[in-house]
C-alpha cells in the first residue's frame, strides 16, 4: 500500500569516512548538513517562493487506510511491515470510536474505486498469461487484467507519552492529520483541513505561508511548539514541513515537499566546535570541495 511521500531535508550531508579524511578530528562533520548545498535542485529554484508550512511534530508517521468497497478501516504505521504493537497502534481507537469513525469515513467516501495492477518497474498494466495464468507485465498473447481497490489514505502524526524520546513532553497520545490522498488525488490544504475536522481530528499546527528562506531562519533559531496542552510549554518544535502553496511535482512525479529540522543546525554548530572552531571548519570545507 501507499507510504507517505519521502521528505528530503533542505540540504545534503557531508559524506566522509575515517580512512580517506586527512585529519581525524574532521570526522565531527560526518552526516552534518552542508549549508547552501541543496538536496534537490527545485529547492534552490523555489527558494523565495511561498510554501505552506506546518510544525514537524516529533512523533511517528501513521496512516488511516479506508477501503470503501470492503467498509474496512486499517490503522498502520509508516510502512506495511511496521510492528502494530509499537506505540500502541493496535489500540489507536476503542471499538466504539472505531465504529463511529467507520461511519464518518463511509459518509465521506461511500463508493469504491478500482484500478489495474501495475508492474512496479515499468508501470504497465499486469495481465494473466493465457497458458500459465501467471500475472505478468503486458505482452502480446496475454489477457485478463487484474483490478484492485484503491483505498483512501489519511496521513498524520501520532505523538505523546511513550512515542519517541520527547513523547512525554507532549502529554497524552494524540493524532493530527497532515495530508489526505483520495485515490491518487492529494487534497489541497483547505480541503484537507475541512476533512480532518469532519473526521474529528486536529491538523498538524499550521504556521502559515513562508518562503524556504524564511522557514529556515525560523527553524535555525528554534520555535516553541504550537501544539496546545503539552506538559512542557517550553518545548522547541522539531522543525517545519513545507509544501509549495501551488502543488508541484518533480520530474519523477514525486510531490515537492521539504523538511527543515532545528536539530540539524544544532548538530552542525556542535560539530564545528568539536573540530576546533570556524577556522578549522573552513579548512575542512576547502578539502571537501576540492576532492577529486
């Protein structure tokens, strides 16, 4: 089933190893972000364009998956093989809450939608071999295509006590929606917010429209969580997830979306200090950029 869009950080990271580096103390830079070296070219191109920005809550990516034809609701983690006992996902709702939610899902998405099974590599429809009845990519002499039901995905962050190293600072466990995918259609921000409200959920705190430049400055400094009712009101949020105000896709048809994390900048500062300060950092950068 569909997993959430892979979200890259704004910048690439230093890729070094102790066998090739000329000064061992420079290993303090391993996996630290490379300021100004964008992980995706579109980030540089869209640097001063407006993005819809949301708080990046420090929890676990969770999917509510609805199959209208089967009237079935699944609660799953980030991937299909996530252990459902982790963080208590199997107890996400009481039976009464689940029944109520199923009724709401059914009212929002009553009719099933089916699509052909596609080959993962070629993206061509799969057909049954007329002799062996083995499902294969489309080729002459094959027939009888296979259809499967496409589910609706409600993506969100499950956070709170027992989830991650700062979960207890958020207080009790909660779920906040940050995206909805309706059989291939990613909802615009306003419709996503309206849908979450009907389902009875809050959304990930919406910060507003910022350019990536502005979002980075906000994350560098760090900002207090916008999640209400936390046990630690001084909690600094993990960062920002930003999506272009007008939905955009890259050349591979992947959604353009980026995360910027306060920890990355703090780690970079710590690494520079460990390696001996700014002058040593400049030497390291010069070596790194001049490598063959």
